């Protein structure tokens, strides 16, 4: 049955009306703390609130869209290790989780695993106001039912023999450790879930996590490796279209893809990117009201994988037709000698009209556009290395 035929438990959040101005908020997670940027209604001026958790690694920070007040931050501290902090008042006060994500204790003589850091946070379905999901490094999936204060392993995958084989070892995968990320909850159905692993592929559940099925058809792997082995699949970021939950986009180690359900076949739309740029990169941002419009930030994907802007000339690339054509958007950015990397969580879109876009760089710059990418300006400089950027509409 196609997803749009499934019974809905709640309605998706209505799109913003044309011309409507809302307060804007940008949440920035860095290697040395978190900053919250509050914008005016026109998104022309920004007030910095921070740093929060100065000196500690913040991998992700999210404002709960269900109440517009609650913040969760994935923090790796020097003295407490990996943990979660929660604020009920948009960052004025923080409290550490009583039970952060942690793997179950291994049996006698069995090799155990320890969470290095929580990498990804996702609010649960609108019908489940206290539910959150978290993905960790090494790969683990966790759930909280009390607003993020206590966490338990979710589903069976953390210790499943087959999933563990797909996860590889701590020494495999991305430079700062393998990750479970891109946890997605279908806005029409809390039992319909997606997640991705680097490495380990994309997976889907239609029964609330009791079972998960690989979803990798059409995805490429690095030349010389076998695509039938899920351990070699390296999705970087997956996003579900707010205006059409039957469409997903993916930025992968091997290209940009689109999936239109109920099909299970990913289509490599990145083959339409300019050949001299390629379709390798990390982040994705989607238009809140037009499922054909998406933005990516490509990286140099040559043989040595520099992971910087191609030629030191950064640019966002936009499609308005589902990936058939791509347009370069670099007005306002440096024309040369800008060797940025933009990480997989470090690009986001707001719900304004026109849509606002934001990305953060490994050199500590936060950039924004009030015009859907046609013109860019630097919002903040000299921040620590930026790990994640999110947008929010506070209550």
C-alpha cells in the first residue's frame, strides 16, 4: 500500500502562508559549544545567544517543533563523557539526562560496545509529544519516552548479528567514527520510520521498529566493492520532503539520489550535476512546500577525497525539478581560496517565504540566504568548527 493511502494519526504541520513572517532561530552545534541565533521577522539581523556548554563537543541541537520551547543537545563532555542535555525554556536552563544513550551490557566474555557520542536527534511523531530518537557512534538506535531525560535501546538492531555485521568495526567508515543518523518519522504514521548508517545502508520499518528492511536498491558503492554487502553502503544524509512524505532525497558517499515511494529504487539524480563539480558531498536541505526543490553543498570528491569546496570556490547547487537540472548559487560567497567543508548536519532551510537557507563551515563561519540561495551573506565568523545547523520557530 502506498504511504499516502495509510491512515493518518495526525495532520502534518500546515505550510506557512505566503508573505507571513515568523520569528526565526538558528541552532548551531560546534566542536567547542553551541550558539542560538535569534533573527528578526525579516531575517536581516541576528542576535547571538551563547556559548552554551563552552569547550564541549556538541554534535547536534534541536528545538522540539511540537512545543516550540524544549531543546535537546547531544553533548560529549570532557568529564561526563557522551550525554544528553535538555532545556524546557529555549536554553535558559539545562539539565543532564538521568540515563543517556548506552548500549546494553555484554554477556560474560562477549565483546561489548560503548557509545562514543550521540550524533543525531529526532523528535518523535506529533501524536507522541514526549518521544525522541537518537543515533549514536558507533551505530546505535535509542528512544526516549520522557522528553529526552532517559534513553533505552530501540528495536533489536543494536545487537542483531546481521546488523552488527553491516555496521563494521569502530575503525571502519567515516574519519570520526561510524554513525547511525537520518532518523526520520513519517508525519502521517508514527510506525513508519527510516534511518541510515555510515556504513551500513538505509533501513525502513513500517511496524514501529519491530522489524527493519534494507532500502538500498539503486545506490552505488565505491568502485571495487560489492554493492550487495550493506557494510559498503555509505549514506551521508537523508531528508523527507515536508510537502510530500512519499519523496526522499539522499546525499551519499557515491552521489545524490531521490526515492519516490512506493518504489524501492533510488535514482541517482546527481549524475545531472556539472561534471567538473560532481555529486559528492554531505548535507541536504529541502524546500518546505515544493518537493521538486532541493539544495546540496558539493565537496571535492577526487581520488584523495579532499572533502573541501571544489577548487576552493564554494557554492550551493539547487534543483527546481527533482534533480533533472542543477543551478550554481554562489553570489556573496568568496570567489576563491575558501577551502570549506560543510558537514552532513550543517545545512538547513527554514519555512519562510522566500525560504531561508543556512550552512556552517569547518572554519567556523555561519552563512545565510533570505532568497532561497540567490544571494548569500555571512551571519557569524570565528566560531569553532561547526558540526550541525538547524532552524526552528520558537513559541
